[in-house]
């Protein structure tokens, strides 16, 4: 398998785990932080929004580097 494809797959898996993994502990997170469950759900939305905005920016910065 090419290193580039493996790196992309691993990065995508990591982003998915970071975003969807927190959903399983959302009620505990809300209780520990002292906020409501919907407010804790907004934290996941803000993270996803940051990924959506950050991905094109990172692509622009990384396009300057050679693939070799």
C-alpha cells in the first residue's frame, strides 16, 4: 500500500474517532463540566466546524511541499 494512501486513511480514522468517540461519553462530559447535554453536543459541532474550515487551509499550506 502506498504511504500516502495509508497516511490519509489513518488521518481520516483519527478525525472520525476524535469526533464520534466523544458521543459515547457525552452525558458524563456534560455532567462533569456542569453544562446541559445539548450544550455539550455543540462542542462536537464546533469541532466539526473547525475541521471543515481547517482542512482546506492545511491543504493550501501543505501544497507548497514536494511529495518526495
